[in-house]
C-alpha cells in the first residue's frame, strides 16, 4: 500500500539527498576538499546548481554533510551488537567498499584541513572510547603499556580504518576473508603486547 503524498515526498527527498551526497563524495575525491567547486559537484551529480542549494546551504555545508554521514555510518557499524568484535569487520569492509569515495575524503583529505578535520577527530574519539571499554571488558586493567590506553585505542582505530581503505583501493576482493583474518590476528597481537606485555 502506497503511503501518503507527504510520505512519498519525504522519501523522495531522503533518497535524493543520499544520491547527492554520494555524487558529492565522488567529486570531492577527484577534485579535493578545497579545490572542488559547487559547479563541479553539480555537474558530477547531473543536476543544476540550484538543486544542491535546496538541500545544502553552502559548499562547506555539503562537505560537512558528506563527512558527517560517513562518520555516522562507520560508528553505526561499530555499534552493531555482536558476540565477538571481529564479527563487525566484514560489515565495515562492505561499508568501505560501498562508500569508498567518502571514506577516502574522510581519511586522506579531511585530517589535513583545519575546518573539516574535526570529523576525523570525532570519529577517532568515539572509537577510542569504545575500544578502551571493550579491551577492559576482555583483558581487565592493563599490566604493561608502552603508552596510555587512549594511545593504544587511537592506534587500533587508525590502523583498522587505514587497512580497510588500503584494501578496498588495492586488495583482491576474492581474498577478503584472508584479509579480515589478518586484521583480527594483527589487532589481537598488538593489543595483547601493549595491554599485557606479551603475545599470549
């Protein structure tokens, strides 16, 4: 059964906005955060510039929306209820593949921009807090640390995000499971070495 006209309009706007964000991410990936123009984004999306301004107040507002959506998607997958943290990894890899351009902009360009870098900072802060809680729940309090727990958590989140993007850019999708197994082993080894001072 079809919804009301207002519901159909809302759904159309949601879908159109999602399409525009995806096309904007592609344009940003090609042209760069600061070099891209609103005209280039509109051309990439195949819409008139006025259409973009109906959804986003400015070019910076559009870029913020692209980055915020990517951060929200990553944190959403990270919050999935699972029995073992490794079960989230295939979902994050699938997200990285689906939103490759937005992830590239978030991880390769935004960290070097004083305005847009806050999105990356927010992502790492939330992931670090969650990571510390998860490690403590499994391993208890740290015994021997090369740095404080927040440092380990930052390294883990940076390592995982960069690994996903590097794999999506250059890895063989037929070997995804092998890659994910390597990730799990790498994070376990790193965490045990930092937290417990041993590999076992």
